[in-house]
């Protein structure tokens, strides 16, 4: 919005020429998202308390979590509002990548909101069924994938990191593949959201890393130099992704152990969807597996646990997802959280290294 209002005035006021630069607008969006989260976070939590929107804790989980019962949830609404406002304020609204990314984030967020609402407000412990959530997520992802395929601005190729020329033309299979990436990432982040700040930390590192990747992919000279796919217009996603990381950073002020608020499915599903669509647009689907390794490990641990129990009747882990396994091994919750954050930071650095190791 500011880009469209102020940049045209550059001939009269030379200072407004800075709105031409994605880097400037990215920093502006970052500061806006953090400020919004910090200023309105406390008020939002108080509003959730006044509406008695408190978290219910499942009996099968670690017993140490029972003390968290009643903690305000659905805090993801704060994150999504901060991201949306910052993105709309600082980005080029003619860029369709911005709109498709917001569509996926808010679409998956709506699914999570309905699930949270049924559980917390309507006191329906089941919420949406797994089938209902999966079908709804898939529908959102398919719409976005078909749009990208029809627009043809995003190359329908699968690019392999660490290799200069190794890629695979997906053709029409781009649609089911990108759908899988979006839905898979959305659910992986949701599975990770089980401890105070656990999902937020890796989301910050992953989104900020992908903000850099998006900027590089959208700049022809940088993309050519680094020998990565050039995606015209993808640079604007740096603003969206930086807003995502910044909003999560502001939310972490309230979500850090011991949490004053939980993000709920409305936040977790949406943040995963945002990362998934960003990976698809910038052609970094496989890089997301590396950068979002924590999310991958959490999701894989659940799949391994279920498969092992169904096939052998035995469990691989004390409890899945993986963070509960370490809790039951005797690790204090803050230790699990911080160590997972450390791993996420290391994976983010490794991801940035893929830009040169080709």
C-alpha cells in the first residue's frame, strides 16, 4: 500500500525513491510486524481470557502438561493479523505471488480457526475430523497450485540443491506435487506445536532464511550468479516471509516458556501453509526439507510410531511427536525447546550454504 501511495511521489520528494527497493520495504515490514505483535499481544491475550478461550490438554499427553490447562489459545490470530497487515502495507499489491501466499496462509488458518473454535468455544473435543482437515487443506493447496501452473511464471520443475544443473520437469504433475508440499508442511508445523515456543522458533529461522532465498530468486543477476532458478516477481515474497518471521518473533515474547498464550491450529496450520507455498514459488521444495528439518523430524516420528505399532505392536518412541519422547526421557521442557531451536539455526545456516555449494 505504501509502495503505491508514496513511490509515485518520488519525483517531487526524492526520499520516497527508497520504496523502490525490496530490501527497504522488507525491513519496514519486519519492524511493523514485530511492533504490532508486541503492542497488541497483551491486549489480545486479555481478550482471549475474557472470552474464556483456554487450551484443553489431552489426558494421553505428558502429565507435566496438565498444569497448562486453561492457558489462552488461538493466539495464532495475532500472528496472522500482523503478517497480513505488514504484507499489505509494504508490498507491491500488483504482485500475484503476494496474493496467492496470503490465500494459502489465511485459507489454512481458517481451517485451523474452525477446528480451534469447535474444540475451545463449542467444547467439542474432537473439533474437525482428520479427514475434514485434510480435505480442506488439500482444496486450498490445489487452488493455489493450479493458479501457479496456469500463470506459468513459476517454472514447473523440481530443483535439486547442491547441483548446478540437476532438475526435473514436473509438467502437469507440478500440481499434485506442490499440493503435497503445502499440505505436508502445514501439518508438520502443527505437529511440532506441542511445547511452549517450540514451533515458533523454527518458523522464525525458516521464514527468515526463505526471505533471503526469495530475494535471490527474484533478482535476475543474483539468481544467475548463484545458478538458482530465476522466478520473476518472487522477490516480493521476501516481504511476506520477513513479516512471518517478525510476527512470530513478537509472538514469542508471550509464547516463551512458560507460555501466556498458545498459537493453536489457527496459527500452526497457517504458518506451515505459508512456508510450503513459499518453497513452491521459489523452487526450494527440497531445500525446505533441510531448512525445516525440525518439522520433518516431528512428522516422520509420528509416521514411524504409527507404522511400527500397527505392524509390530511395538512403539519406537516413548511418545510421538519426537519432542514428547525427550520429555519422557527426563529432559526439562525448556531444554527440549532450546535444543530444537539450536538445531533449527544450524539447519538454516546449512540451507544458506546451498546457495554456493553447487
